[in-house]
């Protein structure tokens, strides 16, 4: 049987060591080669720049970037690796995995269970986005910390703190940071929902980071067609505020000034 | 008196030395006096004045009774409830009679058997009413109920911790069997403590040892990410505290302050004795990334309720955030 390359992602060193040991134990049945270990999702994505393992074992609770967010970014890769979640105890997540036929291992992991997971690994498909989104409230209450963008074969991470505004054009959503724009493969509605704390809707097609708003200016003649433009820090663009959203935006701006 | 079962079984006479009980008595008797004043006056405007007149009689008697009952508490607890209650009522009535006679002697009141008997009867009625109140209250929080409540509240360790620890121990077995043995022994001790009868107070030294074992296990899996600093000066190790009051707070500190952060963090535990109060202060870094505030509040509310069951109003638990540090401050009355 062909050797499977494996990446282990867990914040606890003993847990990584244990999984490595067990992979050694089942090597007779399913030969594997550990191509790397990472202590959180961010470090794993770094590793994935150079390695393309067949299987990634992902712990759910980790600092910096947890397993659910990592899975969300991995889904954007052209050839995502098979993902197997490992968790000590997340009753809700485990139930969701069962329902969606996503593979998972409960720590402490049993060798037999590991072997069967590896056996199925090649056939595994990435966990559905809807499942990961539904796990968000309990496991990632603040939403993701990064957006991901797939560009020329690479996965780019954009820290959510750096995004000044999000704009929907025809098919794509673009995220604007101080430096440049990124094309995202996500819907504005979903982004608005996930990051409700951080962004406010100005227009049917624009979300702006609340902390990036500098002020508003009136545009056009005084009469019927007048509307407002939002000024955003670090970028020259002015973003239109729709008449429908203006009351909401205005009351938010009032809150700020008081 | 080593536990919530402090009173002999079925005994519902309150702990007259407890601050909460005293406060309830003071308020209760004064409420009765207010009601009595309302009954006596014909115009509402005269009510406060009448109450003050009454208070002159009531307060000295009330304070004397509180003192006497606090002194006699242990003796009273040895009697069966009915007898003890009758004794309390008789004592209060006797005090009222003596006090009334003293007022007569000082020239503030008229003498005569009728007046003395009236004072004694009123005082006895008042004492009876308060005893009945405590009897009902104890029924509502009856030992059985309170104990069941305590058992339910006594923090269960997070399953997350158990399984991760077992996993860490498994990872040690081949490479470092001795360390694995030691870790399993600590895990066993920890669970023995968790499954013990939680009603009894335990020596503070035991509780501290338990916390150290718990933190050792956490260090096993978190490695250098967890630092612990203890500050314990001259604590009476034989002092008794409710079991598993500290460990859940430490578990919170690790779960909310250390685990969600990639950078190492320090958990500090400081004990200080001030007069007859023991102060425990726990601090951990606030992790901006980890936001399970709700879970933490629930754990704190849980411990607060347990403290109330053990100490009524004499214990406090406060939590605050200060310059990126989360601090839990607990004050317990010292009891040996």
C-alpha cells in the first residue's frame, strides 16, 4: 500500500507525541510518514506552503487558530488534504461530525480506530462549509481571525483586524486592507453575519469596519438625491451610504460621538 | 462543627454566632416592632414616633438576647430541638421580665406583675415568631436539600481536562514510565478528592496539596506555557475550608487564561490571613482571543452559592479585570 503523508496539528506536545507513536504502531497496516507537526492552525498553514500531506490531524481547541478555522481555510486549497479532527471532549462538535460523516478521533486515540480512519482517509472529502459555520457559535464565538484568499496557487491569509471594508461586485467579494485588495470566495451576507461585531453595513454591497470610519460627508445637491459618503482611514476611497442604511449608520455614529 | 451538618441531625436551631443569622434576627424583630407600632397608632403620621418609642424597649432586649444566645449556642445545640426552642423562648421571656424590672427600678416604667408579665409574653411571642421563621427557612434549605444542592454544585472537573490528561499520560508511558506512574498517582488522588463526601470541611493544607497536584497535571500537558507562582505565608494548615473551592477557580484560570494563548502565562495564587479572615487571591492573564466569559461566570456563581450554603453572609467572592489580568478575590471566615 502506498505511504500516506501526514501532518499533525495540536497545541499540546504530549498529544502530538502520542499520535506519532500510534501512527508507528499501525504502520504495518497503513504505512504513514509524518511530514510535519504544528502547534496551531496558523503554523499548520505555514507548513502547508511547502508540504502537501494526504492527511491532516487537527485538534479543535488551539490558540491563535483553532481547528474549525483551519478547516475553513483549507477548503480554499485547490487540492485540500483529508481532514481528521481530534478532540478530547466536544460533545456538540462530535455529534455534528457524526451527522455529516466527517471523520474525527477522540483523545485518547485507540490504534484500531486510528487505522480505520487512515483507511478511509483517501476517500474523505473536506467537511462541508455549512457544518463548519454551524460549529462556529460554540467553538469560535468571535468568528474567524483571518479571511483566506486563493491566489496563484497560494493561500493568502488576511487578518480580520486589517480589513477596512468588504465590497461585493457582481460575483466576488473584495476585502480592502491598507495595502491592497483581495478577492474572496464568500458571500457578503455570511461575512456580515459572522463578523457582526466588527463590521457595519453601509450599502447593499458594502460592509465597513466600525473602527475604521473617520466620518461622513454629504454628497450632491441639498435636495432629493443627496446622500452620504463614509470616509475610511488609510484609503482615499469614499464609500456610499444607502438611504436605507443611513438611519442605522447615523445612530451608530451618534453612539460613537457621545 | 466541621461541616454543614454542624447541627445534630434534625436540629433546626440556627447558628446564633453566624453573622447572617444575627442580621436576620435584627431585621426580623425590628419588622415585628414596626408592625406592632402600626397596629397601635390611629394616624399613619404617628407611626414613626410610635416605632421609636417601642425601639427604646425592643433594642436593648434584642441585643442582650443575641449576646446570650451566641454564648449559649453550643449548649443549646446539645438539647433536642423542642426543648432547645422552649429554652430559647423562656430565656428571652426571663430577660424581658428582668429588663422590665430594671426599667421600673430606674423609674422609667411602672411596676406590677401585670406589666412584667405583658413584657415577658410579648418577648416570648417575638422569639417564638423568629424561631418559627428559622424553622421554616431551615425546612426550605433542609439539611437533605442543602446537602443535595452542595453535592450538585461541587464543581465537577471538566471532561476536557480528564481526557487530555489521560492522553498526556499515555504519551509518557513508553518514553518516561516513571513520570507516567507519578502522573497517574496524582490523577488518582485528584479523583479521590473529587469523589469524596463534599459536605465536610477539609484542612486547608489538603486543599492546597490537591491544587498543586492539579497544576502538576496541567503542566504535564501544557509544558512551558503554564507558570505557577504561590505566595503562602504562615497559614494555619489545620484551618478548615470547604472542599474543592480553590481547584475549580484554578481550573478556570488555566482554561480561560492559559490554554487559549500561544504565549506562556502565569497563574498566581496568594493567601493572606487578616484577623479571623482568610483571603485568597488568584490571578491569570486575560486572553483577548479566548472569550468564553459565560462559562466562567457560571462557575463563579456556582462557587458563590456554595459559599453561601456554608457561611451564609460571612464569605465573599469577587472577580475583576485589571490591566490585562483577571483577579478572583475570595474571603473566608477562619474556623478551626
